[in-house]
C-alpha cells in the first residue's frame, strides 16, 4: 500500500501521528491511547484516540506489535515523519566544540578517519561509519629496512604523514642493495601517487636508463608490487561502536541483531549503500526496509558526503542504528561532522 502524503491527514490525525512517532523514538516503546490521552493535551477520549490510531494503522503509517496494545511507526510512517514533520534539533555548543576539537587534532588521514568514526558512534549511541577516501594520496618517502634472516621491511610514507609497512622476503645477496633501491624509489616518488611513480620507474628500467644493478632492480619491482597486489583488499570502510547496537531491546531479538552484525561484516555492500549518498546535496536517510541490505535487520542509516578543499566528494560518513534512532538530533550532527571532517582533511587529501 502507498502511504498518503502527510498533508492529506486531518489535523487531529497528524497531531496524534506525530506524538506516537516522537514517543516511540524517545524510548523505543509502542505508544498507547491512554498515554496519548494523559494530561489532556489532545482533548480527546481514549476511545477517540484509538479510532484515529486504527485509521493510521489502516493507512500503513502505524503498526501494533502482538505483545502491546500501543502503536509504533512503520518504515513508511517514519519516512513521512522524517521528510515532512521532524523538528530538527541542532547540535549543542558542547557537541559542536567536541566535534571540532576531535577533528582538528592533526595526524595522518587514517587517524582522522578513525577518530571520526568513533566520534559519530559516541555522539549518536549507535555505530559510526566512514568510507576511506577513494583518491590516491601523494607519496613522500620509501624505505627498505633490513630485518635479518632474509627479510626487509618496506615502509611507505605519504605526504599526509600516513605510514604503511609490508614485509619482504629477500635473497641473502640482495641485503646490500636495500639502500640503493630505497634512494632510487624515493627520488621518483615526490608528489606522485604510487601508480604514477611505478609507471615512471618501470619505463626507465625497461629502457635501460637506470643505474641500478640487477639486485636493486629486483627490489624496486618487488617493493612496488607488494602494494599494488593487494590494492583491492584494502579496507574501504571504518566502523566503530558496533557494540552500541547490542542494547537491552536488541538482545530480545537476537536474530535481528545477528543479521545486522553480518551486514556490517560485509563492508563492500555497506560501502555500496553509502556510495549512493556521494552525490547528495544534503544528508541522506535510509530507513529499514527501504534498502535491501538492512531490510531484514530493521536498521536505519544516516549518511553525508565529505569533501576536499576544492569541494570534490572524497568519501561518505554516517551512522547506523535501529529505526528508532533520534533522527532530529543525529541528522544535523552527521551533517556537521561531515563539514568538520572536510575542513580537517582538505589540505591533506587535496
């Protein structure tokens, strides 16, 4: 059934619907006619309220759990509420200060993304997610450090200060060529991506224009290959705070929780969902069964793109939690965090 636009509801039905949704989002419990009638704010009897609740249920906006006489919003009802009735609560000064402080600490890009994901989790009480920027970083230095026993550590340093390490197996004869190979690669890395540097070095080696001996050339090839061979396996998503999803209510529905945690393990699928928010002008909200990935687990995702200094979208961040998320609070918080991260990362990934 297609739910009606909120403007087609009577004022009385709209008021009762709003109170049910806000009550449910407040404590996660279905809202009954007695609760709505208490205090006399509606100036309606419980019987009249029950009649309106039944009407809203018939329109597909509310549902009545088997274990309760109260009503709770359906996914369609939440969508109508979020799009047409929600009163957004802007982040407090304390929350703004916390976001700005945490995201201005400096350090490598990876550290900033980890901080952002953890911060989103803390502020929302749900799980925070950040997609790793898709643009390749510019590189600064490459080193091959002997470890002994026929091994060396390949260390790659980015212009943003990020460091990655890989272990290489060596022939004993190659140990003496580590410094020459390191210097050769570093001299051709400055300001280039790994792909650009690799292409230039291989062209030079193939043309016989390098001054490297055979052992050094082999180290250069292997030093570059150790990164390129696992490019497809690099993490595309950072998730923090999944334990927040295991609240008391969630534990009463173990199958739903198991489904959600399994969905989060499939980071590529989650990233595909977030990708659809890359071109959004504003924060996007995916509610429950609206998306296939989290339909079974009954979860919602609030996502917003973040950008570089030139305004180009380089990733997406967001929050995932139960459909009873406090949308009015979390939506502007996610938007503010995206803008703060954009400012913090702009100079590093531009």
